[in-house]
C-alpha cells in the first residue's frame, strides 16, 4: 500500500472512531438521573417510617401512603416511571443521594452545607419550626426560654431540627437520637423536656399522642423552605423538571391538597392546623 493510501486509511479509521465515541455532553446526558429513570422506568424515592403527613407505612400490609407518596407518584407519572421505595431517615437521605441509592429525597431543607454535596429543586413548601413539650414543662413563648443549661432538648441526628436546636439553644443540653420517633419517646418518658420539629410533623405527632404535651411556636418565628433533594450533576434537565413541577403544583394549590389529605389520614382537619403552618 502506498504511503498516501495508508494515511488515507488511517484518517478514515480515526473519523469512524470519533463518530462512534459519544461527545462529553452526550455522555453526561446519557448518564444523567433523568436518563436513567426513563431507561429503567423506575424512580427511587426515600421514604421514612412514621413521618405523617409526609409518609405513612401500614405495618400489616407494608403499603405506603402520605402526601409525599402522592407527590412521588405524580412525578413518576410525568416521566413514565413507577416508584420504588427505599427506607431512610431524615439524617441519611443526603448520604443515600450521594451513594446513588435514591433519585429523590422529599422535604429536604436547603442549607449551605448540603448545597455543597447535593442539589435542590425550588421549594415545595415553607415550614415553621415548633417545640413539643413534655407534660408539666412550661410552654415556651421564645427560643431563649429553652436556651437554658437545665433544659434537655431531644432531636433526630443529622436533621434540620438538630441544626435549629443547636443554633438557637446552645446553652441547653441537646440529646441526639437516630430517629425522630426515638426523640419523641424521650419526651414522652421524661428523659427530655422538649423536642424541636417542623410544624407539619409536630401537629401530627400531638394528634396521635394527645397526652404527650403541648405545641409551642416560639418567637422569633423561624421558617425554612422545604425542597426536593437530588444528586448534583452537570445535566440540569432533572433539576429544571422538578423545579417546574414544584412551582406549578404549589401555584395551582395541588400541593396543599396533597398535604391536607395526608393530615386527614391521621384525623387532622384544616381548622386543627395552626395558621403558622403554611403549605
């Protein structure tokens, strides 16, 4: 083969390889979360036991229900997928996203630290933080009233509840528990004086456990948006889709309907919900 012909053959082979090799942008899109969900037909969602109105698991049947389950099913329907449930905790959801165990985490409060390791949609809700007291403990009107050395505050480790307690009550004794149920049990048994929780969780807890204590909404009123948490990735389509979904359903009042349905499942009526609880 003449040298000129050899060079031509090599050039042709190189062109064929280049054409067959995905460009960086194409490779990123193919590896994106949205692409994987569409190809597998499965949306993996973190679910949390005993976190009504967000999540409820029927222990007899194993069936899941709740506001976030309805939201997950609606999201899945938009991308022609079915929902797969992965049990987690408030503190572990971020790790599950990083470890590629889940594709979506609900009710994640965006913090600067979390923004370094995961990404967020626009808010689905804006919540206020509350305090559940044990029986006999004075209902606090301000955060400073429980920011005392003799006060024991129970929180679930890794949650925004813990962040708020440590930020506003640094003088108090913070007792960390693996789950929120364990933190609530500590209040019920007198091992802790109170529990810091988001309002939507607090009102449900007290409805299920009316003898637990009282609900307090200390001043200043602390609010934080609640978003959908996703893995950080170069392809923005999944994030943009979820943000559009969150904005649309919040504006149309559908998010409120899902939340009220979740509250209704545990016997709470709209008039039972404090006005500070917005959704």
